[in-house]
C-alpha cells in the first residue's frame, strides 16, 4: 500500500503543478498506480473500462440536462429579472446592492445548479451597478463569488447528484430536499456579514420601492422561480425522477427563452455548444474520478485511512472535525466533483459507523467543498468571478476574509446540528 499511495499522490501533485488538466491528472495517476500491481496492458484496459462503466448510469443523465437548462436561463434574461425582483425587495437596505447580489445568486444558483453560472450571470449585471454605487470592486466581487456557491446546496444541484452516485445509498430526491436549509443558512450568514461590512464602510442604500412595483417585479420573476417548484415538487411527489426532472427543466427553460425573445438562433447554437463542452469536461472528470476511486478500493486505501482515523480518536466530534479539516485542504486544490467521488467512499463508511446519517454527511461534504471554490489556488468560482469583474484575485482575498468566516461558521453549525439538514427530509418521509 505504501508504494501505491506514494505513486498516486506524487504523480497527481506533479501533474497538477505542471498545469495538466485535473481530469488527465486523475486518469494518469490511476494508470501509474495500477502499474504497481499489474502490467501495462491490463492496467490501461482496466483504467479505460472503469472510466466507461463509471459513466454508465441513468442518474448521470440529469447532469447534462441541468447544465443545458442553466445555460439557457443564463442567456435568456432570467438573471436580470431575478435581480430586479431582489432589488425591489431589499435594495433600500444598507448595503442593499450587495444583499441583492447574494439573494439573486441564491435564486439563480437554485435554478441553474451551477456556482460558475450564478457568478457569471449575476456578476455580469451586478458588478457594474455596485461599482457605480460606490462599492469597492474587490468587495463587490467577493460578495458575488461567495454567494454563488449557495446554489450548489439549494436544489437542483449537479454535485448533489454526484454525491448520490458516490454514496450508492442516498437518493437524489432526499439530497435535494435536505439542501434547502443549509443553503439558506449560508446565504443568511453571508448577508449578515455583508450588511455589517457595508455599514462600517458606509456603502449607500437605495430608496424603498412602492408595493405595485414590487408586485410587478415579482410577476416578471415568477415564471423563472416556478421552475424550482416544478422540478423539486415533481421529484418529491414521485411524479418523475431527478433525471426526468432535468429534462423537463430544459423544456421549461427553452419555453421561457422563446417567450422572452432574448436568444436568437445563433445564440441558441452557442448555448448548445457551451453545454456540450461543459458536459464533456464534467463527464471526463467523473469517469476518471470513479476510476481512481476504484484503484483506492483495490489497494485497500480507504480501509487503512479509516483505521488510522479511528486509531486517532473514536469520538464522533473529533473525527468530524478532522474530516472537515482534510476536506477544506482538499478543496483548495481539487474541484468538487472529483473530491466527492474520491473521498466519499473513504469517509462515508467511517462516519456511518459512528452513527452519522449519510444524508447529513452528504450535505456537510458539499458545504465544506463549496468553500474551496472560493479559495486559491484552484478555486474555480473565485477565478471566474475575478475574470468577469476584471479584478485581480489579490484584491478579492482581503474582502473575502469575513465571508470565509461566515461560511466556516455555517459549516460548523451544519456539522454539529444535524437537524438543520434532516428536519425537512423527515417531514417528507425521506
């Protein structure tokens, strides 16, 4: 096991430092680790077979559908309507534009299921408005980046589908229902910290909007918000599966785009091409991650890690803190999808053996890795937000610091108060 672990870790780190794409790092590290036990031909064929069979899942069909639905909504004027609704509700509060950014990211992330899509769609509209309103560009981007990750907990969410696949026991529907309160908790704490910082910095507030205008903004946003009810309501009621719900989301989004008339045929072609490209990247990540996960099991690495953790402590609180610390470090250099697929088979049996509900652990894991999306050196949402706002990452890190603290506090609450995750699933019988 020592040689296998050494080759796995060293090869992955070296390839990552050489700026090789993560999917290729995972695949090549898998192949090199296999070579410890078998010759090249069976190692290569087994790696390829594991990548192919790992993707042979009906549940995974939901991911390309949700990606396409999110891209359609990102281009179809939906983000602008959600921003208008949020601004009508809370834009007059101190730091109102920053709070609007958070609310809009939560709503759009819940519709699109993508942190990067939320950061791009909301940041493109809100960043110029916030800068014009006197907000520092770094602070504006920090608010956008941190709040964009909430949509990965508030369903529908692609990473929750990935955890369902990795766990083998937790249903997508249960994860979707369980994600609401933790996602709202993180968003609420981000809003509280943002309002405090805005008050100290003297960032302005707007004027209260009259009730008829609030109603009109709500009606314009209502068709977009209805998608959440259709998708989640249909899954909970047992009318359709998560995969079927994703296909319905695409049809619904396409109808909205056609009604709003903000995407022409050329734009629709661009949306389809972007969706295909994103799907290819995500699926290759999933395939190579599953292959690496199989190699870990083949080498008995999860069992050895479990033995080490249990030897350190048999206290559930201590073990959860250690796992959280490990995942926080992993999240700084690894994307969420491979991190979930690789570390779920390692950590899930340990915590389940200590009495932790696997549904609770799934939400805990996603909430933890969301922080890594905002953390250098690999934070994808951080770099996407910086690129959209044309702000250097160095200018974002300092205003991100109090928002990191808010996310860490939320993570600890989610970790040690399981009812935050489990109360709604229990109500619905999951």
